[in-house]
C-alpha cells in the first residue's frame, strides 16, 4: 500500500523537523501533540525552519509555501490518525510515555496504519506488543537537522513484516533521506552506537572535573578535524535527551558516575531551562557560540 498520509506524533526537537521534511517532499502531514498551546509553538518553529531550508537547500518561497500547505495540526489523536498510512512516533524518550501513547494510538488508528518509532536508544521489540500490530511496527530514526544530515535508519524487530520494512525504506528515500536498513536490532542503531560513547566520554570528563567544555571540544576538533566538538553536538541533540538517556541508565544500573551526571545536568541545565540550541543556551550560548569564533582553536 502506498504511503500518502503521514502523522507525526510529537512536535519536539525532531518531531517538527520530521513533519516539515515530509511535507516539503509532497506528503500530507498531520502534526499531533498533547495540546493546542504546544502545537502553536510548533507552528512558529516551522517559520524558522523554512529559513534554514532556504539557506541550506536553496528552497524557494513557492516550495516552502507548498510544504506549509501540506501540514495540518490537531491535539485529537483520533483525528490525527483517521487517514494515516504511516504514524511516526517522536514522543519523549521514556518507555512508559511511549507505551501509554501506543495503547491510545492502537485504539483509534485504522488497520492499514504502519507504526514507526523515532526512538534514539530503545528497541522496537520493547513496544511491538503494545502497538497491537507488531508486524506493522518498526523503528525509523532520523539525525538532528535532518534536511542536512539526511540519514534514515530503518530497523525492524523479529516480527516486522518484510513488506512493511521495504515500504518504509522506500518512504525514507521519497522524503529525501539516505535510507540505511539495519539487518537486526541494535541499541542506538548505527549513528548512536558510534556517537553516544563519544558524548558519554565527554560528559564523564566534564563531570569528573578533568577539563572544561571548551577544552574538551577544542581537543576533539583539533585532533580529528571534526567541525564541532561533543558538547556542541549535545546542544543540537538537546540536553533533555542526554538527561533522559543518562537517567534511564542511572536508574537501571545505579552507576555512581551516571547518578552524578544526572544530578549535574539537572542542576546546571534542566532546572535552568538551558536545553541547548532550542532555548538559545546550553553548553554554549546561541546564535553565536564560542566554537564558531576564528580564534577558538588557537
């Protein structure tokens, strides 16, 4: 079955990007979130995103207007899923929140609707039964700033129907992504299997007072030729995501360093609403972070 109507659940850091990228490539997109106030904030973010598309992709005003016309918004889940061929779940990285969402979605989604999770760290097999349609469920993971970093990692679980898997691979290509099929479940997929250890090591160095943010980033940039360091990456990913990932690990293992990291992030960032690029401040201050200064690497 062809995918034409896409519902994106969650309009946070990645949710609104997924919605706009999909609409930009001609699909009908319904953005769902918990209330109208949150959705109004998402609409404002789309205006900023349009400017990024003009700058980075040379998108025309006509194309951007068409993308916006392909978007609709609702806080009614039944309405959001009424015509959905594909649901992309981008709700917070918390297992119970995702389970609760799937229980609600399965009750109102048409039988045809395929379910995909954009979870960064959790496996589709953890939620397959809760979806009520395990054969139509898989993971579809995007990197941040997806219009530029256009990877789409597609990962099924043992019960995913191959036809559904192939359809989602094709969908990813149709919205301008480089489709990256995984042959088996892997926590963190490919990108985060490589990236999370780097970000975790950087955070460990900071929390243990080995070096400060700028020294750690400078080291990585000079030594590897990378355009940015791990803390600049964390600001883009969103410090809330880093906090949630560390908290899950701390709760599961009791690792003293993870417990210390959670407390550090909460006190210095979460409680102060310094969540990264999205709020204008995280490890750096935006729109002119220190690492963009020509003298940063000297």
